[in-house]
């Protein structure tokens, strides 16, 4: 039974969405909308239909077809966007969120089939970037972007990318080179040190000096190139009167190097070159593991990456694109279908139907009347409107949040990591033992005293300690990553473990933005269902589309008359039936909607047939998830009115734990209040309206259904599908901290064993050379195995 | 056993060449994108349309 229903569904050849209409057909191939059809025609006209052979439905739905790129003719904007330009050649890198499969690579690297002016196009799949070189004479940036838009790969061009480009650093590249040098020297020094360990006979003594000299030579780049950052960091911290882990590390490196050079020069020993190189190499590898980056996710987004780059301004009756930063109060702007309102403005002309889903989370568009102020951040979903700007972009209702001190101050609400806390004491104890052994041996012999002093510093060098955190965290991070939870950096794992208060946003966070629940109250006969369907299928209004989806595919009737009143409803004549569908006001004149729900009422030939009510769907497993967090204090703050209070009460238990009608600023203040009450607060939100609270909280998590979508600046991004795993994530983060503590104990044990040799002044290079890599190997394997075990226990693997 | 001096010299030199080769690869961005080429190689060159012959 069900199977036959599935086969009846036709899916779009291009994007795979269900075809609600049968009017878009080319060569037996069915499309869901004009946009998808036109993409197919462009590709087939250029003999590029292989695109569809590599994957089924590789395209993105193209329900919206109009988009303007006029601003890309503006030289000042173009200059910001391109990497390089002269009068022959332009190089530009574009971020294209839709890149997702091999078809994308195939098509986008064949761009010059569309236009010979494109000389080179190369995709970086993971970063979702397209690097293009094109002939400036044959093609403009605007034409290029329009071409990409036509074939359904619209680049995301935002103000923030423009800004980001200017302060791009490649710290990781540098680190890789340091590791390469350290590794190279480590390998060679190990080889050269082996003869010494195995014992050299008397006639081989000349080799000993040769090897020694080579060892010094190899240690030089390790200390002064690869390891230099430890000295810099230790020095900076000392000047700020902070003892961090870099201090004992730098001390260890310096002492190792000094003793190696002196022993070899005075021919009193073989030195510790192998320990030195190994130490620096492992430390740098630890650092490398720690700085895992997600190329395709940005944690630093603010309103600028959400807003357009430029907006159409009317100057002397002509339209001109103006960069957003130059927008002034009093200017008149024109916004078309699907464009975002960049600044608070007054509606002057046109029918405004604004979708504020991103600002408030409310997914149903709001209609505005002439003269009303429209806040920035809404998306116009109806015809073109004209507005007068009343506040500059940075001072608007939404964006002024970024002027709050939470965004300007340095992150001082961060909690200290375990490593930071321990290394302070570690450094002190280390120095005490070192000087203690020096003083103890001094009366006996200066040499022995110095030997003991340096040996303590070498052996106690907290290599394993420095590695335990990065390796545990990196393993934890990759487990979170597998569960679609993306952390900004490794320190976030530790923050996560210390949380005691959880604050949820409502709309978009605990509710899903996409599938709103539609409830039909009243009954429709088969004929009535067809009538309603025929009426709604002609409207582009989101509610009409949802009703069509709800009703499924039924017979369509010819319409004799169709009139849509924006913000009101639809009136159609089908044969002898007069169908009216819309808001209560539209159907009955004066009408007060009860229950605070959005409802669509239906009248057929004057008979009331009931209404569709739209309710937001809570995420799957919400109740179990909140129950799983019973050890935490839980709050809910929402920008919405409290009409869902009764639905939420069983989940959140207490009424005073839920706050409604909260403005973005109030949300931020609420977090601040909790923090003043000594709470370690995690904020879980989604939209721009939570941005302040996310920033203010000790740890901000943005929930999103598509990680390529806009998500506000935060410490972690959680894919909506993994939302119910949150308790497991929190428990797992606690486990990782325990693992770090354990590995700290292990590394301490090694240090104590080494110290027992060291204080007596009898540390042989061989002992050091065995102890150091052994402790490192133990720590790395322990942390990796233990983290995986913990993840299995929490069912995250 | 003096051959050891020569051999070690050779081995260090050889290792240096590889280190420099790695540096070169790093500088010219050969390690920047380690994923896309693995997909790219699977895409066949399209066959020329028959009528053009």
C-alpha cells in the first residue's frame, strides 16, 4: 500500500524535491519549479548533462529565481572581493555553500564551457571555496556571479568575508614547518646517538666527537627555530607575572641545550641532544593536534555575515547600489523579494510581508503597514518595497547588541583550564626541588650540584603534562565532531564540563524551524480537500505551501477566478464553488484570534469548514533530553509570547524557569544575572536575537539545522539532529576532564621516577632518552584509548 | 671506518633534500587541499560528442 504511494510521488530531476506541480517538464524530465528547469536547460544547452550522471539530484532547489547582483558593478566593492586584479586577469575566491558532491566539482571546474573568459576554476571541496581566474576584458565579476547563480551555485558574498580576508593568518602553516624541522633533526640525532648508547670502543673515539658536533648542529634549528615560541611565550608570561606551562618547558629546553653543548665541548659526556629534539618534536605535535580547525564553519559570525554587502538606494530617482557601511539616515532604499532589511527603516511604498524568522524565530511572515518602522534583519517575502532609513546599520535595533560590552571586552569570563591551574604549582615545586638539590650537593661538590640541578629541570620537564590535554581534547573533539557537534577549540571541552546552568532559547532551538506542525480542525470532504488544494497551490505564501504539503497530492481543478490579498487570504471561484481561505479578519471582518495561534480559516460557499492551525514542532526527544539534564539548573528564555507555556510546562516543570517576551538585550541581562549568582552558564540559542546571550554566557552553543546557514558567533555549533544528545555530550566532557586528571597522575609518576635519579645527580643521557619518549607514548595511548572508551560508554561512538 | 664520515654526510644531505622538498610543497600549497583531488580523479573526461567528428 505505502509503496504505491511512494512511487506516485514525482521528484524533481534537478534537486530531488517533490514536484507539487506537473507544469515543468523537459524531455521527460520533471522539475519542481521554473528555477530547477532553467538550470537544467542551461546545462543541457552547454552539453554538461553529465552533471546528473555522477549523483542523483545533485542540485539545490531553485524556488526563488530573482536575485540582483547590481552591487558587483560597484568598483569599490569589487576591489574588496577579488584577490588580485589587473586589466588582463582577475583572481577571485568565492565561498559557495552548496558544494556538496562530486557533481559539483565536475561542473564548477568546467566553467569555461559556459564562458571562455573563465580561464581557470578550481574547487577546494572541504572549504567549499571556488578559486577562479578570469579575463577581465571578457567578463565582469557580476557576470561571473550571475553565471554561478544561473547554474545554481550562488556564492555567499557577505561583508564579513570581505573583512576576514584582510586579517587572514596562516599560523598552522608555520607550525607544520616547525614540526618538519624538529622531526628531521630528531630522526638524525637519534641515529647519531645510538652508537653512544651501544658503547664505542677506544679506537672509535674520534667518531664520538664527530657525532657530538653533528648533534649540536642539529639541535640549533630545533632550539632556535622550532622551539623559539616557547621562550617567547614564557618570557611574555613572566613579564605579566604569570607562571604557565611554557615556563618549565622553556627552562627544560634551555637547560637541555646548554648541558648538551657544554658536555660535548668539554668532552665530559654525550649530551642530551636526542631528548631535546624529541621533546620539542612531541610538544609541537601536541600543539598541532590541538589546533584542529573546521574550514567550513565560522564561529566568529556577527550580523555582518547575515546582511547583504550592498543595498539599492534611490538617489535622484535612479537606483544605485551603495555599500552597507555608507548607508545614511534619511536615504531611501528599495528592497525586492527575498532581500534582507539592513537597517531600521520606515515603510514608504509597497506591500511588506516580512519574515523575521531569523530575528525572533517566528517562521510565519508578518505584514506591515505604510509608515510603520520595520526592524533590521527581516526578510521581505513579497513584492518590492521602498523604505526610508531611520537608523544607521550599526545602531539598529538588532545590531546595537554588538555595541554591548560583552562584545568589546576580552573574554575574561572564561574559566581557567586544568592545565593552567596545575602548571602554576608545577613550576614552583619544580624550582624548589631543583634549587633544593643544588643546595644539598653544593657543600660536597659544585659539579655534582650543578649536575643534579640541571638533571631535575630536564627530567621534570612537563612534556607528558603538556601533551595530556591536547591529545585528550583532540580525541574528544573528533568524537563530538562525529556526533555533529562542532567546538571552536579544545578548551571548550573543559568549559563544557564545568557548566551547572543551562539556558535554552525557544524558537529555532527547542523547536524545529522547518516542519511546523499543521493541525486541521474540522473535517473536509474529498471534494473540499481538492478545492482547498487547488486554491492554495496557486499561492506562493509560505502558509499556502504548507497546506498543500499537508494535503498531499490530490486532484487539481481549473480556477475561474483568483485573487490573493497580501496579508489576508485568497478568494477563488472553482465551478460553482466560492472558496475563501485566509485569516479570520479577511473572512469575517472584525475577528479576534484566540489562543494566540496562527490560523488559516476556510469558507466554501459561505459554509465554515474549520481551520488549519500552525504549531511549532518541538525537537525530537526534547523531554528526555531535559530530563537527562536533571543535575543542571535549566531555564528557558524566549522572545515569543507565552501562548505555548502550557505545552512547555511538563517539560520544564516550573513556571518561574521560563521567561517569555524577552528582548535580545533582556536575554543578555538574564545570563549576566545568573552569572552574578555564581552560575556557570551555557546558553543554547540559534538566531541573531540570541547573539548577545551567547556571547555573554560562559559557553554559547548555536543550534542550527544546516551548518552552512548563518549561525551567530559562539563557542560551539550543534547540528539540530544531535540536539537530544546534549546530556551525553555534557557527561562525556566530564569524563574527558577525568581522563586529563588521570594522565596528569601518570605523567607525575614518570616525573617522580626520573627525579629519584636526578636529585642524586646521576642522570645518564640514556635514562633521559628512554624516559621522555616512554612517558609521551604512555600518555598518548592512554588518553586516546580512554577517550574512546568513555565515548562508547556515553553511546557517542 | 673513515667511510662513515662520507656516509653520514650523504645521508644528512639526502634527508635535507627531502626536508626542502617538503618545504617547497608546503609553500606552494600542495598540502592545502587534501580532499578534492581524491574526488577529482574519479571523474571521467567526457567523450566528445559524436557529430563533431
